[in-house]
C-alpha cells in the first residue's frame, strides 16, 4: 500500500507522509485544555460526561473525533497544505482565532479525518509501521536498494519536495560510505566434522544473545546496521563515540551486548 501511494503522490505530500510514518512529530499546536473545552462546548457536554467518554475510549484525539457533532463534509486539500498552511500556523495564533480555525477545520472533515487531524495537532500520531517497512516501500517504488534509502533517511532532514525526490535519486554515491557487507552468518555443516581437520586446530566462540549488527567506520563517520538492514546508529551513542578511535575502513560484524560489572548480561 505504501509503495503504491509513493508512486502516485506529489513530492510535497510524500515528504510529509514519510515524516509522520517514521515517527517524527509536530510540537503540540493547540493546548490540550483548549481542545477539551472547545469539544465540550460544541457537543454540549458536561465535564463529567466528557471525562467518562475519555475513560471509555482511552485516547484524547479519538474521543474528540467521536464526540464532535456529526460530520457533513470531507476534504480533498493535499496533506502538505494542511500541514504547512493550516496546522503549523495554529501555534502562533491568539486563543480566539485558534479556536475559530480549529472549529472550521473540524467542520470540513469526516470523523475519520478528524481523528487524523487531532492526532497531528496533539503530537500523538502513531502508526503500526516501522521505519524499516517505509524503507522497503520506498525501495520498491524507486528501484533504489534499501541500504541507500535507509542512509538517506538518517539524521535530521526537512520534509520538502526536494528531499522526497532525492530519496529516489538513482545516483547512490551519497550513500556508498555507509553500505554494509553481507552479514557473516553461521550455517550447518554439509559434511562430516572429520572434514574440518584436526580438532586441535579448530576455533570456537560463544553464541552471544544480543543484537546482530555491523559497525562501519568510513570517511570519518560511523554507521551501525542491524541484520534486518535497519540503520541503528543513533541508538548507540556510546559505540559511536568509541568507534572514533578506529581507523577508516574498519568493519566489525558481531553482536551488540549489554554489560554490567564487567560481565555480559543475560539476554
């Protein structure tokens, strides 16, 4: 579904979609107290009935979407216009103007659309899609390998049309430094152990239970990949700091383990 969407959306909408699907959020645009009070007034509810409704639903954005007067309209305004021209400006409005705009936006939307709008306004938008799945979808759409797409989604970036188009740029030189090698995985023997030679010459190691990963140091930068081809550099700042002592060209393929008092902790 994501791949199909990315193949037909505008670059401006695609950029914001990726922004939200990868867990990035707008800082809360309207105070929660104001959202509650405006909803109660529009729905003609007492404080206790709103509170009971919230307890039953368990989510503020959904509670508001369900309690508002029945929807009469739907919107075909593109996502990027909603975000850039309508939602973000809410943050700097005076209370009266902010409430007026909020009510007019709710009036333009269906209940399901109001739910999404409320999620974006409160900064609580979450979806059951991992960044890795978004990466796979973009790779399928563009024909660019997943490692390159993951590299381009690293760090801080702005959801602009240029960024969306750059994600699908066929020239992958910008991501070459971060690309991992195929993981060096164990596999079953296909012959008798005697074929391995004298047991006195064998080498054995523990099978650690950690996060299988590959640390790469190239061009003065560090990249850490999981075996699932997810770029996880930002999750291990202590490894990034330590890796700065390694020479360029170093690649370590192994397990990331948790330690306590000089010993590996149980999985």
